[in-house]
């Protein structure tokens, strides 16, 4: 950590840093636990080469997730173009009831509604831009929003990355023709979404409560959030049963689940390469064959 950053943190917190310890933080940034002369502890994520607005937009997402006061969200202390400073949350062990508690709280979070699909700013899904600005004076319907701002945006990026084979192009065109039919019967008002919830983006605090981190926040369909939780596993069946007790899903969600996974598979292909191409195509064929 350079001297300028130390001075900035000291000035903002009113306390000197007495200890800096590396901790596990994520895929694209360095992370540290800071102990202050005052006794306070902070979590610092640091990246001098990432997009300059990455951390300010992460901060805005965390603040938005904290508005319903349903699930614990790390309090943002300070953010800048190269870092984000948050409260340090001590990790703990899952209790027997953790999955049920998490499922109930996640359902309650989704009851927090927005005026339109999207968000007041674009942000990031990993290190790729996530398009959130709604079209047509905030009256864009969910199906059009999801296709244009999610699937088509990722396909356009795949073209730039030279991943857009003729089969992929044809598949996306066919999805466009069928998207209203695929998502038929699932219309709901915009819900507050984490946007990128997998097992690496939550933790358990020292009291056994779930804590959400690293969001890609926007207001959308809650099925999109739940689909991401199933893409890489890590969530127990009790999580989903408890969710459904609090906020039941509508019929047909199992069929629609993979179309929401497709967004994240395309994003992973654009982030990490063509190792995800076959999963992308298999998912497209589910809806076009």
C-alpha cells in the first residue's frame, strides 16, 4: 500500500493504520485487512489497473443492497478509482438453519421493488460492463430489457472477442425470435437483485448470518438471481424451499432458469475464453431445437 493511500484512509477515518494483512479477496483485486490505532478494522480491495469506476460502482451497488435492511451488507467507508474500503466482517461457521435463514432473507430482499428494470447507472459483471440504463423513458419491459441489455450485449462483446461463430450468431437470432415465448407468463414488477450471486459472493458472519458481497446490482426479475445461484452450485435445497415459502415462484420457472444462466455463461466466455462455448451452445439449443 502506497503512502498516498495510507494518508487518504487515515484522513477519512481519523485513525492511523497499524497493521496490514493480505486476505482472500477475489479474482481481480488484492485484498487486505487493516487494523487501526482506534481499534477499528477495515477490509480493503485494491486494484490500480481495473476500470476507474469499478470500485465506486461496487460501492453504489452495496449501498443499494443495504436499503431494505434485510441481509447484512458490508458498510462502505470510502471508495476511489483504485480501491474500496469497507467494514471488516469477521467470518463464522454455518449453523444448521443457515440455508433456510438465507433463503428466507433472500426472498424478502426480492420483495424490495424498483420503478423500472435496470439501474440508474451501468456497472460491472466481473470486469465486463453490465448495461443497466433503461430505454424508452423507463418503460422498457423485462423481456426486451433482458434480451437487449443482457444477452445481446454479451453477444456483441463475443463478436469483439472473436467468439461469435456462425452457430452462435444463428442461435442468438433464434433466441431473439422466441424470447417472448420463452419468458411468457412470468411477468413481475422489478425486484432488487444482487446480480451475481454464487457461493463466492456471500459469506457467513461470526453470528452465523449471511452477508452479501461483490454485487452486480440492478432491478430485474428475481428468477434471474436464483438461476445464477444454481450455475455453479453451493446452495442447499433448503435455501430454495425456504425461499418459496416466503415468496413462491410462478409456474414454469424451471423451464426459464437456463435462459437466465445463458447470460452468465456468455459473460464467462467473454471473461475467460472459449472453454465456456459448448455450455453456451448447449443452453441455446435447449430453447431453439
